[in-house]
C-alpha cells in the first residue's frame, strides 16, 4: 500500500474486495462498504456503523470517499437540472438530470471535452483534455442520487435511467467507464437495470467489440448521416471506421445483448445538411438489416456554429418517411436549452469568467480503442 489514500469511489466490487484483502480484512467487507457508499451516500467512515471501530479507524488511515465538487446548479423552466462539477487541476464537467413522469434520466460525462471533433457539437469545439477517472464518472451519479434523495432514505428511485451521453466518447475511456457501469448495475450499489443504462458511441468499432464481451447495456449510435461522405464531415471518426465497418459491429453487439433488442440511432437534424427526404430514404435503406429505432434530435445552436435547426415541417416529413418504412421514430423534445443543458451543449463552463483552454483535438488516425 502506498502512503496516498485510496479513493474508494474508484473501486467496483472486485476492486473493493482486493482492497480489503490488501489491508487484511475479509472479502464481505466489500459488500458492506459498497452499500454504505452507493446506496446511502455515506462518505464518513464513522457513520458505517456495522463496521468495527478498529476497521473504521483503519479506513480513515488508508482511504477516502471523494467525488467531484459541485460548483454550480442551474434549474431549467422545464425542471431539468444541470450541475457543473469541478475536478482536480481546475477542470470542470457537466451532468444533467432530466425528470419525466415515468422516469428520471441522468446524463453523465466520461471525458473532459471530447477528442472526436464532431462539427455540430459544442462539447467537441472545446477540444479534448483528459479521461475521467472511475471516481469522477460514478461520482456524478453518487452526487445526483444524494442530492435528489437516496432510494433507501426516501423509498423513491429518482434516478431510474443513466445515459453515457454527456461530455466525451465513452468507448475512448473504456476501462474506467466499464468499472463505473459495474457499480451502476450492482444490486449492492445502484441496482439499475441493464436496459436502463445506455452507452452512446460515435462508432469506436474495436471498443464496441470489447464492450460486447465485457458488459451488457443498452446501445445508442451517434450516426447523423447515412453515407460516408457526409458522415466524414459531421463525425470525423467515420474516416477510420466507415459505415460498412461500423454497422456490422453494431449488429454483432445486438446479437450478443440481452439489454436491448435494438440500437437507438441518434440523428441530429441540421437544416439543409442531412434533413431532406432523400436523406430519410437513404437512412431507411442503410438501417434495413439493423434492428433499430431512430431518435431525431433538433439541433441545439451554440455560439459561432455554422448550422441551423431543421424546421418542424421538415422534421415531420422526415419522421413520416421513416415511419412508413416501418421504423419507430421519436423526435427528442429539447430539454434544458435555457440553461445550455440540451444535447450537444455541454462544455464544462463553471461561470462566465471561465476561459476555455486552447482547443486540442486528436487526429482520427491516432484514435485507439
């Protein structure tokens, strides 16, 4: 053991079991502490009353429970909540809670910024800084659950769904994201259904194949174009993993998954770019062998963007074409746009005085899974 204290938020059940073995404790302590941290939101070892006083003292000497610090909270007129969370090094990320009648969805970030440089996304224009640790990923859920009320304390599960659709590409932070997902699914932590935990990817094919072997959660594909020429512009990682490579990998994932029978296709509607009837027919043809439902996302503008939002009439016609082809189509209702919490708007700004660092991206050729 090093002199530096271990942040137990970084450890899933397997990691906690190993930690307790290293400090000479029985493996069942991992389950006890997992419940205290994630089900009850406890970060003070003295409150873990079913642990011996000697063990609590040992934990205080060797470990901490430390999540991201919350520096701002904004509440939209529609009830959406956005939290800015500060990290070590002065960086910030954002997480968003979207309440609905039948569920509450938490949108979680996986990176500081994003390396993929999608041209329609404000997060991408921030550039890429670093991957989040396990503690920084699961810490967003840990904080939200405490803030909204732990189920064990209130009898109500406020966060019923988690989507990895915040800042960053989850599959480019594979190990940390998977370890955080372990805790989301663990019955002794958050106990979320695998059908209610969704990873959204722009198409990191090797990592998608690894995911099918590592975990079973719902899948969303950030597609946005039905041909390689346009997708190369909108989603540059397509140059490395084009559609004829990506879609078979998605189909293979679905064939090995019990979490969902279909992939959610995310398609941002950009005026005059990808929203014509011809684009709709091309999308229907592209997806004909992929079990899928289509989520149409009205573009959320940000400063200096070159894009505009498709009109309601155009979106309705796009929907009609896909529906007539037999697809389930949902037009995502924009939530939290008055607090810049809508899809593609998260940039990790803490306040108006926050300055973005020099924008940094990673060339597509250098992206590895």
